[in-house]
C-alpha cells in the first residue's frame, strides 16, 4: 500500500487539505455551482500550467507565456474589432501566432543554443513591445460575446479545460512523444546518445506551451475581458504550479495530474487566504514559502530514491 | 575562501583564461555603440560627448550596475538570483527607516541595509545548497516572501535619508559622481575576489563543473552560499544608492526598476554563460554601459517606449546567440 | 491616474494593505468587515483635513472661463507673473513623462502631442519617457537641462522622489510646469491638476450611498495601497459612507486586474448573498465588476466608474444605476497651454486647479463617443481637435 501511496504526488494531499479547510470555513464552496465557478476562474492557469509542464520536463523554461497571453488578447480585439463572424478566423490566427512564437522559442533555444531563460525573456520583451507598438500603446477594438463565451460561460470553460487536461495527460503519459520528452529532460546527453531527437522534442514542447497560452488567452479574455496586462505574471504562476505538482526544474520529472493539482492548489490557496482575511501581501509570502517547500520536498524524495 | 590556497589545484593560467573568456569583444561592441551614438547625436545637433552627458550615462548605470555585478558572481557559480529586485527595495527601505532624516544615523542605516542583504543572501544560498532547491525556484520563492513582508509593512516611501546622505546620489568628486566612484570600487573589489583569490578560482570551478570541483576537494556548498551573499550585498548597495537618490525607500523601487530580469540580461549580454563557469566581470560592466548608451540614444531620438522594449529583447537574444555561435566554433 | 500605478500593476507588485510598523498598533486588517467600523476615524498618513475641506469646497465653486473648454477653466486662481520668461518663438518645449503604462496616460500623451501642433510658436517638442522609474526620470530631467529647452513640463512619477530633480530644474532658470501628480516644492511656475482625490471619493461614495437603503452592504474595490491620489479617494469615500450610515462590508485590493475583480466580487456574492453597492477607486475594472453580477445572474447594484469608454457604453446599454467621477485627461492639454502662456509672458495660475466633471445619467450621452476604442477617455477634451478621431484610435 505504501508503495502505491508514495507514487501519488504529495500535492493531491495538500490540495485535499486546503479544500477541506475552505469548505469548513465556507460550506457553500462545496456546492456544485460554486465549484464550477471556481473551476472556470482557475481554467486559464490550469491550461497554461499544462503547457508549461511540457517545456519544463524537457529541461527548459517558458517565460514568454504570460506576454503571449496578453498579445493574443490584444490581437484578438484589434483584428476582430468585435465582429462575431470573425470569432473562428481569429481563433485560427491566434493558434498560428502561438505556434509561431513557440517555434521561434524552440529554434532559437536549440539551433542557436541560447538558454531558454534568455530566449523566452527576450520573447517576452519583443511581444510586449510589438503588440503595443502596433496598437499605439493601449488595446483597441473589442471582443465579441461569441468570442468571449468560451471563457465566460462556465460550461464551455470547464469543458475546454477538461479537454486540454485530457490531451496533456495522454500526450505525456500514454504516447511515445511523452516518453521521449521525459527522456529528453532526464539526461540530455544520455538521451541524445540513445537516439532521442532532443532538439525536436524541445521545439515541440515550446509549440505546445505556445498553443496552451493561446487557449489560456481565449479563456482569460472571456472571463475578464480586454485589458492591457491580461497575462502579466501568469508565467511565474504556471512555473510555480508545475513545481508544486512535483516536477523538477531541469527536466525529466513531472506528471500532468500533479501539474493540474498544483494549479488548483495555488488557486485554492488564494481563495483560502482571502477567506481567512489574511492580509493580501502575506499571501505572496505564503506562496513563496510553499513553492520552496514543494521543491525541497521533491528534491528530498529524489535523493531518497537514488 | 575557506580552504587554504595549498589545498586547491590551481589551473594553469592559459587554461583558466580560456575557461573564463575575455571581456574584450563586449568592450568592442561598447565602443561601436558609443561611436554610433555620438555620430547619431551629432547629426541631430545633439551634444553627446559633453562631460554632462557622459556623467549622466554613468549615473544611469549605477543602480543596475551594482546589481549586475552581484548577479555576475552567482551566474558564474552556475546559479542565479531572482530576488535581487526585492533586496534592493528591502535595503532602500531599511536605510531610510533607520536614518529617519538624522545625520548621526547614516552609518547604522547603511549597516542595517547591508546586513539585511547578507541575511537574504544567506537564506538564498542555504535554501539552494541545503534543501537542494533549484536556484530559480529558491530565489523566486524568497523574492515572493520579501515582497509580501515589504508590502505588508510599508505602503509608500517610508522614513527619510538626511540631506547629507543625498550627496551619494547627487554630488560630484573631481567631476565624477560619488555613486560612480562607489560602483567602480565595488567592481574593483569583486574583480579582485574573482580573479586574485582562491574563492574566485573555486567559484569558476564550481560553476564550470560542480562534480569535478567537488572531487578536487572544493566545498562547493560554501562557495555557492558565499556567492549568494556577495550578490545580495551588491543589491543592497544598490538599494542604499537609490535611497539616497530618491530621498527615501519604498517597497516598489526595486521591482519597478526591473532589476531582476535586467541584471540577468546584462550578465549574459556581457558574455557570461548562464550555465556558469564562463565569463568576465568586466564584460558585465561593459554590457551595463551598452544598455545605458542605447537608452541615451533612444532618448535622443525620442523612441517609442514600446519600440525600446522590443529592441531590448532583440539585443539580448541576438547577443547571446552570437556568443553561442562563437563558442560553438571554437 | 499616476503612472506609478500602471508600472506597479505590470509587475503586480504593490498588492496589499499595511499591518505592522507604519500603522497604529492593533490596526485590524483592511479586508475584514469589522475593520471598517472599528477604525472609522481616518488615521491614515494620507488624510489631510485642510486639503479635504478645500477640495470639497472647490467642487461646489464655479470655475472661471468657458465651460465648453474645461481645460482652460480654473478654480480660485492666484495668478503668477511670467514677464521674465517672455521669449520670441520658435520655442523648444521639453516634456519629462513618467511613462505611458496605462491607457489614461496613452490618451493623455496623444492629446498633448496634438495640442502642441496647435501652437505654431512651438518649434520643437521633446518627450522623454521614464518608463515608470523614479531613478530614470531624475536622470531624464537632468538630461533635458542640457538640451536648451525654453520650457520644461514634468509629469512626476512619484511626488517625493522627484522633488529634488524638479528643484534643480527650477534653479536652472527654465520655467517649469508640473501636472498630474505634484511635488513638495512650490518652485514650478505653474502646477496643473484637477480638484483631487477627496472630491472624487466624496462624489462617488455620496452617489452610491444615496441609491441604497440605509445600512446597505457596500463592497469597496481598490487598486493598490500607497498611491496618494487613490488613498485620498478612499479616505473620502470611507468618510462619506460612514456619514450616510452605509455598511462597508469589505475593502479589497485588485491590482487593477479584471480577473481578480471578478473573482473578488463573486466571492463576496457567495459569502453575503447580495451586495447593495460597489465602490471603485478607479474606473479601469468597473466593467469586470459589473460582469461578475451579470454572470451570477444578479441585478447590478449602484456602482461608480470613470470616464472609460467601455464602462460608459455598458452603462448606457444596460441602463445601470451608475455614475462616473473623473480624473480628466484634458490636463495634458492644459500643461502645454500653461507653458506657452508663460513663454508669451501671460499670467498663469500658480496652482491651476481644473474642474473635475462628474458624469451622471443626465449628461451620459454627451460623453459616450461611438466608434472609439474601449479604453478611450472622453474627458480628453480632444473631440474638436483636428486629428480626431483617427489619432486616438477611433473610426
């Protein structure tokens, strides 16, 4: 029994405890409707975390994800200018943008051998600059209700998230690609020697992260509407969530379920601290302590196994 | 600096040179940017070469320069520090809160600021070495902790520095701003530590190949902790400078300056490898000056701030790609 | 809306409220309901009774000048003599901007540049952007002093930090005009600003209090602590709610992030079942707060915002009970006008206090400008300018 239990990422336990405390303090949280509302609100982070996970298991970072979300929201508003007929063409355009950004991140990191921290930091600056250079400083245009419904209506948002999570799980744990991706991060040299196409795995991981940012952007644009800093800070939250979920920076380790639980735990934690009336700055402090503990625990477990 | 020099295998100079690289190319780029800026300003009837303008460029480099010097040390050790921005805030706030406008409290104020820096550096270093947490997460976590504590305690400029202390931010000695002299001194001391002491040798060794560094008897944990303390100390010095320049410290002075990501950008722009063990401190200094000159050119041409952001992104990635290309060919 | 604000939002920095050392001992956390009534007397470092009384009087007084050109109006001016600055054109006017970190500032800078085009005597207009950094703006101002400017306009990033730099600029002999946020020196020839945060807070809170039953539950949404003008709005609103007997059930910081606004409002709806009013210290996220009610299938209670196009349009479309206090963008025009007046030797008000329009159901239609971007501010006073509406992103 202990063996099986040990394989369950510890984050699920943390999530369970945090949720229990929330329900204890506010029983109405357990009602199906408020649970669904909670899921809707968490949807963008869950989706982005699922994408970031692929980049992290292959041993890289994607710091440009937050800026890509903002770029997508602003581009969607500018291009569609509120025209409902353009909803799907715009979504297609965003997908191309996200895949393109991921591809560039991947190529620069692998072919030009720029560390991904720098590549994606540069991409973040380029995206932030380019988008507002184009729109003249603040977002223009608007988002049609038809475009926003996917993030604004609970049913859609939850369904989209469920599909994304299922795809991420299948891809990482039930496909050859996932196997190779984990091998890529686990021991790059050994992986390369044993024939894993390391560069290709990493490029694909960046493209997945880019596409996840697009989906997160559509969800967030729906939930919150057009704003100038829609995605700011999301990249660090997603990385924190992945780490909380037991993945190791540097690659080779991580599970889709853990990452999703990490994202949910972060969101639950914010809700709980809010509920407890804890001063908001201290919520940052709690988050900081928590990610350090999670990473320390993962490192400890890794050492024990070896 | 915990083992005596006799314990360590000192690499031969030629080998070390190759490992550490040279900052010359970065200085050439700086010279190029400088000349281009001068010519560009000239064609627009601006005055680039004046003492006033050069002083201003140097002054613009101080805050980032101090942080970047510290960041170089940790990056050379194969680590990185994302908490520097909040260390800057912490020390700026501590400085002005302790001084409360009294001349007699200048020394205690500066000491408190620097000691807090040391404490954060120790925390970073210990979390990384003892708890084996990845530096990215460790310093991100510490920075969140600091951010929470700072914002819970202060919500505006707090305290004040005395008039005399503002000399550090505004006065000149022999035509050179006091703060630039301070930056030069910090660079000199750090350069000496990196290139003329056993600690420096160990640092490069730990950053280059931690495994063989450990095999050759280097206590890599201690080296790393010391590197983080140095980095936080430099950031704290930057906070002290900002407190004197702004008249007080506020929780936002560090993050608003963007010193965390910008200092890392300056380090890699200066030719130091993010993987550690390779790079030169003076390269970072040149990179900080390049960024300041580019900024001055942007001002000259009144470039759109969004265009600036875009160009900065391209410069950083482009430079690192270029270094990687050169490194690959060698 | 000072740029500090936007800059901090970008990094999502200054999230929260205060607890230990700077606040009086035992001060309860701002987010608990009890806190609101327990610390009823404003003990904040940001509350200034004299300024509060002055602003509340100003909002009732009639400004001088043509009401159709509010950017030329002024309240109780004390004129300053500027004969010594008189100069023949063409002039080189310089502007040190705190940043363009939010749409309010973007609209402002666009308006300012168009205003400059209206003055043939301005031969050159130099803008330097500090990107929201105090340290950079100090260097920027010192740079501009070497650029032979005939007049220097400054929009300070923060009040205290920029004061020495502004003093240095004054000492150089260049006439200085400061607008938006102030500095703690009276050396500038003219300081241009709207009435202020106390008026904003009082107007908006009085409106909401008048529309809800006595003892009604009000949620206050604030962007972040520590920004003087926002703190003033909140202190004034708190006093107004207290006077009216409204029950402020919570004051939350949102970082100006619409996603957080929606989250907070729906949490409160869950906890309290219903809210009778929502007070906002700035308008950027009012639409998100409204949507939180609509998404929960509840009627939107009385709410206030600013003159942002998206809010005004939604208010008009859904016939909400709402009002908008403003922080008018046209002050960016006034700053240029003040500079040209000074260089022409005309007298200017030492403190150029501009009226703060209040948008109500009655005059809403005149502010809603069709085909403008959602984050456009109609108090730009730019509707009659030559490049309108294309230059401001409209159609």
